[in-house]
């Protein structure tokens, strides 16, 4: 695999604005050494409350630097400025959540003894240096949900960001330093693939968090497994949007469009497959197609020309397999117009792929059972959406879906307190909420015998 080139390339123009040199092996070793030393000298001598106050300042700095941070990722990966600001605000909320709740989440957990005298408790402690490998689609949010809980816990972090996000990566590192975290608590590195593999093997690294493609995640997991390192993986998704019944079809269609166009369709947990029952299908398809395609003139570019070309190949393959494509314009550089695919055979190779862009696949089903079977007929299992006016049916379908998350009758209802993660080839482990601070914690049993 070719090593990444760290560069800022404006997706709207294709112009490379600046490149950054990859880290030397000496710089990588120094980063690991600094993080290891910070864990020994800072994490083991500071309290949860002290670390929480530092993370509270990290949140404040995200808010105070909102405009500057937004401009950076708008330039790096093409996200509309309004969405950039929203991402930064959500990131700040994540840090605030862990600052507010860390002491409660990390409080000792007494265990009632079944036999014998004395007492027992579980104490949550840091495990050491963590390596983070993060993607480009949410440059601040992805880091926040990994770094926030783990720094409050006391783990230290060496972070490799996506090659197209070198400036946002550096801006995040500055925020942690300016917030008062000691040197080594959070270190940004422009690492190569070989350096990441070596770092996973390094005994100073105790765990790895990865968000990105299935292929890269499998490589990370394989290397970590050989060296017995804990891993959290968040990879792709082909989330179903199941419509079984509705009291307001217009609102349901609007929700489906919103779910498909989030981050220009470049969200792992964005709704990608619309699964609609017979009696609503024709009306839903007509309204959904009209409203999705209405965004053609205002759509932002995808993250790169290469990403748009890859999506175009996937769409062409689906059409070659018999699918029908509806759109009003063709691709231009990194700009990929919204599109709707119908007639994709569930058994075709295209049906099993994640379409990372503003392309929706719409399916007709005859029953709840058929909807659930089709929803589960994917190698992925990240999120899912169920729209029904029957609350009993909603819970029944939610129980049957092979997914890490189910959202009923709503989109955009994620929260900092709600765990995020998937099953199957979407990965394992959880981020955010109470579960997010548990993944890289040593849950130490302390049993004290009675006299």
C-alpha cells in the first residue's frame, strides 16, 4: 500500500494548496515516548476532576475558535460551512459531556458479596498510551469522541489523522496544548502505514481506535490481534431506512432526504437503502426522488475527485446489473449530483456495497418480514432507521435488526450521551455515552477480606 501524502487539496477546485512532510521514524518514536512519559507522570498523579477541567477548556476553545476551525475543514474536505460549524459545536458538546459526567462515570462500583466477609469494588483506571487512526469525513467529531473520554480517564493519545486533514489535525493538537494538557498527553503525527503498524506492535501502545474503511480496519485489527492489543473499530455502513407506515408521508420523505444528504452522503451511519412497503412505495419514491434531486444545484463536492470517481464506478456497475438510475446531471470533478437507484437486485454485488455520496437506493417490499430480511442482507450493521405509526411494531422491528443502533421515527437524533457503534463488518466497540469511556479502561477488581 502506498504511504499517504499529507496535503490540503481543495475538493471544489482540485488545487493542492499545501503539502506536509510525513513524520520521520525518530519523530514517531519521540511521539510514543512523550505519550508514554505523560501517562506515567501526569495520568497517574492527576485526579479525574483535574483532567475533567482540562477537557472543559478543550470544549471552550473549540467554541471560541469555531470560525477558524470551520474554515479549515471546509477547505480540506469540502463540507459546507454551516455543517462545519455544526460539527464543531457537537464536538465541543462531547468534551463538555465528559467533563460534566466523568466523576460519575468513573466512580468506584461496589459489588455485593455472595459469600465471605469484607468488601469488593471495581475501579476504572487508564491503561496507557492509545493510538488513534481517524478519517476525513468528520475531522473534529471523530477525534472528540475518542479523545474526550480517554483523556478524562487518564489514557494518553498519539493520533494519526487522515492524509487530507493535516491542518485540522494540527489545530486540534494546538487546542489540547493551549487548554493546559501536558506535553505528550495528546500528540499529532503525520505517520506512514509502516509507522502505524510498528506503533501497534510497540509495547508502549496499549490500545488502538480506528474509524475508516473496512479494508484498512481489517489490517489494523490483524496487526493488533497479533500483538494482543485492544481495538475499537468503526467502519462502513449501508444503513436501511425502513418505511412501514406513516401518518405524515411528507415528513417521512423529508427525513429520508435529510438522512441521505448528511455530509453530502459521506456519513458511515447515513441512510443509504430506502426500504418501503408496497402501499407507500410509489408515492414515497416519487416525492423522495423529486426532493433529493432538488438539491442538485446546491450540493457540495465530495471529499476528492477520487472519491467521486469511485462512486461513479459503483453506480455504473449497479446500472450494468440492471438497476435504473435517475439524476438530472452528471459528475463534474468532485461534484457528484444526487441520484436515485431502483431495481437493484438484492443478490447483486452492488447491493452489498456502501455508496459513500448522495446516491440512494430504493427498494419495494411486501411485508415487515421482507423489510427486515432485506435490511439485514448486508455485511454491515452500523445504524438503521424505522418509520412506523405502530409503536409495538417499531420495537419488534428494532429487536430484529442486525445493527448497533436503531433510530425510530427520526433522523439527526444522535446525542453525546448515546453510544455509537456497530456489528458485523461495521466493527465493534462503542464510542460516546457511558460505554465510550469503558472501552479502554482497566476495570480493576479490588477485593478486601474481612477480619
